[in-house]
């Protein structure tokens, strides 16, 4: 009986204090670093004010490469899928792949309209 109570309390603590990837993602993020061709550097002038805001209803709005983009996102089988709405977006993005998400960083790899593959590394916006 005592072991069952301890196990139950442990499970409650783990559930209460763990944060899912979906919960971690649902906030506004600001661009911190860019990676291209294996090198990381600070955002270029047209990227300095880039951000992305994921809302709980599965939508996002962002400024990527200094241009407006928006679309939808979903969380399935441990992965985040991000889809842009090409009609509402000024930024041309060919594809997006999630790379990493935790409490302090979110990054994704994408290919822009010039066919350059970049990884954008975001931190929570203040």
C-alpha cells in the first residue's frame, strides 16, 4: 500500500511539472541565430526583427526574412508540422522542418525562395 501511494505521488509530480512540446511551442519566439552551410551567425539586417507566434488554436503568424507569413501548425507523434498559407504570406518558403524544441530554444530548417536552406534558431520573446 505504501509503495502504491509513493508511486501515485511520483506520477502526479511528473505529470504536473512536465511540459509537453505543444505547450512549450505555444508562445511568441524571437529570432536569435541563423545557421547556413554549417555556420551559425547573428541575424542579418533584414532578419533582426524576425519572430514567430504560435497560438493554441493551431495557427501562427510570423515575420521571416523581414516579411509577413502565417499558416497553421499541428503536433502529431512527437513532431511539429508547420504549413504556411501561401495566399496570406509575403515570404516564399518551399518547405519547413522542425529541428528542435525545448523550453529555451525552438529551431526549424527551411528552404527560402532562393533555394537556400537555413536553420532559424529562436528564443522565447520577452
